[in-house]
C-alpha cells in the first residue's frame, strides 16, 4: 500500500448486526452496507479481496442510535488476528473522529463482559476510551456511521508510508520509553504442550538463550506496554513463528533486524507487513520433522502442527546473531523438554489411530519417541497416501 491515507466514508441510516456466524476468521454480520457486494473498501479484506459475509436481517424494530458512530470491526479472540487485520482502521478513525461512539462486534457466544484483557489493552493503547466502546449483542439502526479503510491486511498487504508516520507519531505521543536490549527472543514455550503449534523442546532453547545472555520474552506473561518497550529497544528480535509477530506491527519503523524461526515450511508470515518496519527481515527454515494437526472434521490445521527442530539449522540461525548455542546446549535436557511437549501435544489433540501411528514413525525417525508410545506401523494409509484424520 502506498500514498496518503484514504479518508473515512460516511453512511446514513444503516443497520449494524452482531456477528451471526464465525468460521476460520470469517464473520457474517456487522454493517449491512448498501450494495454490499460492491463495498469492498469498507468490508473486511485480505490481500485486497473482501472475505466477510452480509448479515442476515430479521424482523423487528431496531434500537436507533442518533449519536455519530464509527465502525470498529470484530473483536476476535486471537491476538494476532486482532492486531493484524481487525484494528488497522482504528488510528485513522480516531484521528478524524476522536469523540464518536465506536461500534464493535465479537465472536458468537462472547460479549463485552468477557472479552480478554488484551483486547482492552489494545484499544487503550490506540487511544480509544472504554466509555466510547459499544460491543453489540443486538442489532441497531445508526443515523450516521463512518468507516476507515484497513491500513494494512493479511495476505502481506503492508502499510503505506503515511500510516507508518501515523504510528510513529502515536507512539511518540504515548511517551513509550524503549528498553534497550541487543537481542530479544520472543517465545511460544509451553504452547505445544497445550495442543497448539510450535517447536517441541523450545523450553530448552529458552534456557540456553538465557544462559548466553539473550533476553527472552513470553508475550503471555508481559503486559502490552512492556512488550512494546522491548520491541522498541531491541537491536535484533527473533520470533518463534506465531501471533506475537503481529505485536511488532503495533509499532512503526525501527532500525532493527527481525528474524523468524519458521514452524511451517515455506511460510513467510507477516513478511510484507513487517519488512517496511525494520532494517532487515530473515526467515530461518529450522523445521526437521513435523506432525500435522487436524480439526474434528478432518481439515488440516498447519497452525496447530508440531515442529521438531533441525538443530543444525537452528544453531546456524543464531550463529548469524553471534550466539553459539553449542556452548550451552544439553542434548539430554533438550530431549526431556521435547518429549514433555510431544506427550502434552498428543494428549491434547487426541489423534485417531492411523494418525498416531504415523506420528510414532515420525518421532522414531527424529529420535524423540516417548517411552509410552510404542512404535507400530500405520494401519492406513501409507506415509505417501492421503493425509490421515486428526481429532482435537
């Protein structure tokens, strides 16, 4: 994206509905835009194409809101998606309409009362007071609704220079004090054992890095302001590929090198979004073996897959940063940490028999087969056949 920031659009006498359906981060609901199919600029987009669905109106009178309003979007529960694609309208909106009421929806079954804390932290960081937030649980008719276009979006549609300038001005106005650190590692340690995606045995990598003087940060345990202070002060940031990458998106340009340890082969997550914000960005192929995750319906879930390090590639990735992992690496401790993650991941995801058999073979090749998982050949199909089903 390039050029100046596009102005907000205004719509009169428009209905706004709560989220009626939500699947794979695609929402049905929100504003019932006139000529819905043609309103791409105000709808939710990825890579320039609209991916949301029009609300399904129902019969009955709607509460009318006479106060000027702004459409804020869907407050999703995933931090990465919230930052990367749901709140990118907010700074432009607040610059033009700082005093309006901001309308949001959230995922079905959730409400303003039980939104996660980081949602409110993000809205506060961007400068939106809670008193100006309304999360809809019923449809409303709005006399005047304004909406800004997304400033950037998933699909590697990055920010304009003007939006980066706006981020810089906002960060300065907030008085963020950078915490100087030469090298920062942003961890997902512990998430694999919960059945989520990541690298088995990452806890040992974290221990080694701390022993070697590298600052380690777990975003789940550091308040948003503390995360931003570390990002702002880091000469180099290494991310374990995941949602935390988008935390860096909250800030603008920095003289900084960004490194990403891939956990999905060939994926360059957020590359187009982050490249304009840093000096250099590099992706490191540190996956040796991996275990695919599947949804209860049998759909592949690469985001929840478990990767096993290619240790030679991992060591080389940190060597680029002047960190020699070999001087502190303990193979027995790594194996213990990896097996603990593997056992937790399998217990959480509960693979079907044929998938578990293939996982056993994969782990046996990697030398990380837990003692409790006796090796057995796959019942069906072969490793070269169709992907097995997976529950969890």
